[in-house]
C-alpha cells in the first residue's frame, strides 16, 4: 500500500529536491493558534507535517520544544485533542502527510488499539515514538504497520552497522537521521559527516533518509539537502512561537512568524540540488 508519505517523497524526488518536514507542537500556544499554524504550513512550503504530542517528560527534546510542550499542556492539550486537530486539518487538506511524534506513555494510557483506530480515522499517516526501541516492536510498531501507518525510526551517529539492521527492520515511510548526539536544538558540527552518515544508511535501505536536529536556516537546509532525501526542522519553529508571545499569549505575529520561517526554509530546499 502506498501511503501519503510514500507518495510525497516520490513526488518531491521528481522535482529533484529534498522533502521539507516541519515540526510544530500540537496545542502550542493555544488550540486555535496551533490549528492556524498547522493549516498554514503546506501553503508556506512544508511537504510533511510532524506534529508533536505534548508530554510532561520529553527526554529527547531541548529547551525550546520542552517549553512548547509545557505551553500546550497548560492550555489543556491532550492526545485526544491532538487527534481532533488532525481531523480538523483533514477537512481542508487530504494530501499533506501528518506524522505524530512523541513518547509512548500517552499512547499506552489511551490503549494501543484505541489509539491506532482513532489515529487512522483522524487521518494520521505515520508515527515517530522516540522511546520505543526495536526490541519493543510488538508493543506498537507492528500493530501500527498492520493498521496502515508508517512507523518511522530514528538513527543517530552512534547507530553502527551492527545495530542498523535491527533499527531498519520494521521501519517504513522514511528513516530519520538525528544528526548529532544529545537533544534537539544544538548546532550541526560537521555537515560533511552528515553526508557520509546518510550514504552509510542508504547502503542498508531503499527508504528515503531525512535529516533532523540542528537545521536552523535556509542555508543549512540547502547544504544538508544536497545529501539527504528530506530535511526536518523543528526547534526554530517552536522557538518562533515562544518569541512571538505577548504576556505568554499568542500575538498577531505568532502564525506569520512560523509561516515566514517555513517559507524561507522551503526556498533553501529548492536550492539544494541546483
């Protein structure tokens, strides 16, 4: 079965450029503003939306995304609320792929079967669950694949050739290469090393490889996009939300701050193969 994610990577490959994946936190800074941000992303140039499921203990996230999650939780966002936002988005956009990214605890609390049924019904296309290793594939990965969702796995600079086959075994949609060790938001130390790592992963799989963590500018996107099939950008978008707030609440510039950044990054990925 060809998913929306498969179709989007194929379509963008035909344009000879990398896919732009944009991460925003569901419910940040409030439901209405977050919905507006989400709906603005495709028009700004986002190819795939990575939608953060806020969680109280986000161990892989840097300060900006932690704060975004805290704002969303303070505003009352729940996992059911995340799925409702996806369902609302789908009424206007049936083609842009949506990947939910987060941690297993909220899904476990809802119940895997209940979650997967609701996610498919809402229009979710894939999952990135950062705290479920391949050894736990029976827990969520295998049921998700059976339900028709892509299960996207993270690889890192410490994922060696011995470990990589286990990581890739049940991965689908694309492989997410985390360009550094540590949490989100740091800077990439060596772009050449990223290119080498992408080639190594590609020697083990036919799946597209998207690179995330540390991509902050259109120049970064263009440079990393020379090597990768996709570029994932998140921290600067969530940080833009935070910086746009007035007295902790959304301002007239909150949606446009994110939209304008995405448009700039989209320009970068279009230059990547020129």
